[in-house]
């Protein structure tokens, strides 16, 4: 066998013995500090070189002086390796401890602040992930707070809106029962009006509960935006005439969409009713439909309400939100726009609002048929 191969085999045997011993030590201290593991890795590297060198020296019958020189050189290398490994291990451990403290504050304070000292690439990546998770949790908490506030407002407003007509109905019923009503027919008409309003409120609450529970069942059919807008205009024409507001729908591009006609008509009716009630007499409410970008259709309703405060725009579609208006008709229960958003999102679309000259513009963005 060639001498070089013999030397390689002897060296491999010594190094392998050191490697097996090092692996056993690493397994034994796998739950200890990273610094200990790094020190063992450095020791294994030096020991592998030392064992391999000594076995080759003994096999080649080198002089005792040569073996001493080799051993001394390896020993010095071992000292330096141990020192570097301990320093590196201490550095990694200190960065890990800083990240641990930051993560602990994340659990206690609810927000994560990345350590000021830079760590390894892996620790830096973990720090970024924790920061990202912290930001998402904060956003979730804010949404939860806003939702809880919206629910409390809804309960308060619904309680008020239910109590007022019920008290009126009770008073009129007692007057009719006692025979003290000066105009019974007028009382009957008023009772009917209040009953219809209560029925509308209960229906909106039921519809909203179905949307929030994910129980809204859609029967999609292919329909043109022209027909959809025409149906919505017909449903609010009487209200527009009563309020003296002009309805304009001459900017409608007939684009095919696949929607639940009944539910989408309700969306446009809610938007048109909302716009009509907040537009002064002799004002104009315009509805339009056009092709959007990326295979979408944009149906818009523009009113003359004078605009919405910028700080209130993000809350327009919140359940129960009615801005600063009085909690009396036509303010409603603040459910119409929340229902609009729920139905539109169920159609894989989105609803938005922005201020325009003398009013605001509500937009419903839906995918085109086959998009």
C-alpha cells in the first residue's frame, strides 16, 4: 500500500475517534449554553488534528523530539481555539439573552422592541419575525377595540331607537283604548308607520347577523349593470320625489357581472336611500357604472351631503356608526352601510367612500363576469 494512503488512513482513524467523542459530548450538553457547544466544537477540531498527527507520528516512528514539537504546536492551537470559541460563544449567548429579554417584554407589555445590539443573521431574522408578529397583534388589538366600541355604540343606539317608537306606540294605544284620541285615524296611521320602522330595524339586525355569521347565501346570476342600476333606481324613485331630490343615472356602462341580483339591488338601494336622505331638496344624487382596472366594475353613488369629516371616513362602514347626527330618523340604526360592506365582500368585492365636491362618493367594486 502506498505510504501516502497509509498516512491518510492513520490520520482519518485518529480524527474519527475525536469526532465520535465530540459527538457524544455534544449530545450530552445539547441542552446547555451555546458557548459550551462552541467550545466542544473547537476542542473536537483540535483533538482531531492532534490524534491524527500523533498516530501518524507513532506509525512512522518519528523521533521523540518531533512528536514533542508537533504536540506543542497543536496544544498552542488548542489554547487559541478555546479562547476564540469562548469569546464567540459568550457573544452569541449575550445576544440570545438580549433577545430573550425582549421576547419576555413582548409577552408582558404586549409589544416587542428589538435589541439594540446586532446579533447573528439567524437571531436578527428571529427578531424581525417577532417585530412583525408584534405589529400584527397590535393591529388586531386595535381592530378588536374598535369592534367592541362599535358593538357598544350599536347596543346603545338600538336600545334608544327601539325604546322611542315603542313608547310612542304604547302611548297612542293607551289613548285609543281610553277613548281620548282626538284623531283616531291619525293615531292608527302613526302606529302603522312606527311598526314598519321597527320591522325594518329588526330585519336589518337579522341581515347583519347572517352576514357576520357567514350564513349569507348567494344565488349568483349573470346580469348587466344597466339592469341592476335600473332596478335600484326604481326602488327609490318615490322617496326621491318625496324629498325633492333629483336622481341621475345616465352614466351607466352595461357591463356583465355575476352577482345575487336581490342582494346587490339591496346594496344599491341602501346607498341611494342614504344619499337621498342626506342631500338637500333640489340637490342631485347620481349613480354610475363603469369598467374598472384588473377586470373589475365600479358602481358609484355620488350625493350632495356636503362631505364627511376626514377623521370619520374610516368608520363609515362600521356597524352602528352614524357620525354626529341625532339618533332620530332618518339617521336610522346605522346598519345600512355595514350591510352594504358585508354583502359586497361576500361577492369578493369591496366598498369605499371618499369626499368629492359638495358631497361624497360611495363606490362598490366588483369583479366582472368570468374575471
